[in-house]
C-alpha cells in the first residue's frame, strides 16, 4: 500500500467514525424532536435530522483530520 493510499484510507476511516458519531447525535435530536411534538413531526423529518447529523459529523471529522495533517506537515 502506497503512502497516498494509506492517507486516503485514514481519511475515509475518520470520516466514517465522524458519520457514526453524527448519526448518534442526530438520532438523539430526532428522537427528542419526535417526543417533544405530539405528532406534528413525522418519522421522515426525524430521519432527515439523523442523516444531516451523519453528514455533518463526517464533514467535521474530515476537516479536523485535514487541519491536523497540515499542522504535522509544516
């Protein structure tokens, strides 16, 4: 495995971990949203919150990875 492939694998793994963490946070918010509103929020909107949490978590994790990678290379 080349160094470039190793870097891509690290970035993908960290983005996956971030997506998992974001999903948990999104699921928590989605469930609280469903519980707080008596029927006005559907499962679809709760699912959207979970998906957005996953996407945000992946993006944040990848951004942090890139930030630390730049600091390390200096």
